[in-house]
C-alpha cells in the first residue's frame, strides 16, 4: 500500500511545473550554490508585484551575504525589490527565538523563557531534543506560509515562502521530523505544531527543489535525496543545475582532443594567427588542456543523463565567471522565469 501511494505521488509530481506553490524548499550539496539559487528563485517569484519571504534555518547568515546586507535578525526585513513592484523579505529563523515565541503563543511564558535562555536551559532543551528544535524551525516557516493579512489582495502576508534548507544529506530528516514528533506527542501544542507542519508539506502547497552541479558527488547526492524524499512521501520539485559551463570546442574537436588525435599543425597555425610563436612546448600544452576539457565535457554529459533519469523538470543556470553580485542575481531570476520554473 505504501509503495502504491509513493508511485501515485510520483505520477502526480511528474505533471507539475511551472511551480505554483506557497512553499519552495531549496536544498543541495554544500558548494552547489543553493543559497544563490534560493535567492534568485525568491526574486523570480516576487517579479510582477508579489511579496515573497526568503528564510534560512542554519544560522549561517548566507542570505545576508548574497544580498550584501547586515546580518539577519529574528525579524522579517525587506532585502530587495523585484521588477513590477515585487518585494523580497528575509528572515533567519533561530531555534531559541522560535521557542520563546512558542512559549508566549501557547503558554504566555515569554518572560520565563528569557530567564531560561539566560541560564542555558533553552539551548540545552533544543540540543537534547533535536526533533523539537526542527519542529520549532519548520513551525515558524509554516506560520509564515499561512499568516493572514487582510490588507493584501491574496489575504495572506506572503504570496510565497522560499526556504534555504539544510543540505541534501539532511533535508529529508529535517522536513520529516514533524512526522516523527507527531508519533511521539499524542496531544498538546507540540502535536498541534507538528500536525500543522505536516499539513503544509503534504497539502500540494509545497515543492522541494534540488540544486546540483554536473559532477559525480553532487549528482549522486541529488539522486539519493530524491529517493529519500519520495520514500518519505515528500513533494519532489525541480532540479536546478547550477554553474553550467558551455563547451569551448565543437563536437568533432572534442572527440579528437579526447582521443589525442587533434591536428597539431592546425593548432599551431591557429596560435600563429594570434601573433604568438607556436613553439612545440606551447602546442603540446594546449593539446593537453584541450584533452582535459574534452574529458570534463564527457563526464558532464554522463552526469546530465543521471539528472534527466530522475524524471523531474530541469532548469539551468550558468557559471558566474566574474563572481556573483546583485546584477547577476537578477539575471538568474530572469533566467528561471524564462525557463518557466515560475509563472
């Protein structure tokens, strides 16, 4: 029965995109640029007059670095405007602050919570009960997704929420912890919080997008994460292949370079046309570089096949050769819209 449910979920997910969701969870192996992609996605979603909240939960202040803004506090702050009058707000969700908010909301004990914080009790509690910590973090995200605002046309404070989530190796457990806690807490506020998180994650409002590079380890982690997410019946979204580098040689030259059969005389003639003396050493070095380039292109092609086998929509972003800045971030947002990752 569980397998049938999982297969049914996969059939449904294969038809999705562009991603008209309230919650976009972005994960990826460290170093793949998931925070950059999450930020570009938030800008893309905000384009056209939408209000979007971009959140992080790991305390690393990477969103602040991307937007070149002071460190984020546990308070939503506007960090960017989007074309068409849209706005991107950002929030660093902190477990201790989330617990204080939780104590105030359900027990009117925020003052007592601050005292507990001073003596280290809150840190102790969230350390020995990491499941509770993650429920508090995801609970804050859920609250932002559902928060009403009667002054806005949608009736909601945010048109979409983007979560810069933990990396692929931990994202399934992070998102599924509410299910584990719900099984332990049979009643009370913690159970209600866990149930609320599960409702958002499984209501069709959420998509978990994965960021990868065309390299063996990031692709393998992406494949493993998709399998784990599907096994947990969590909604797998798209795959964003980041840092794409186009081939610098045509297919015939790539084949010859990889086989070591490049026409060295033709290569020397090309060097001479640039005004440089084509010494044997220079020609040989360029031939070796061409061979290495051809090998990389072949490896990337193999990884692309593995990504496509996941049967998810795939979007691509180029390598920012000159580094990331706000201008490039807006360009990335435009590229995601052009590829119809968002409508």
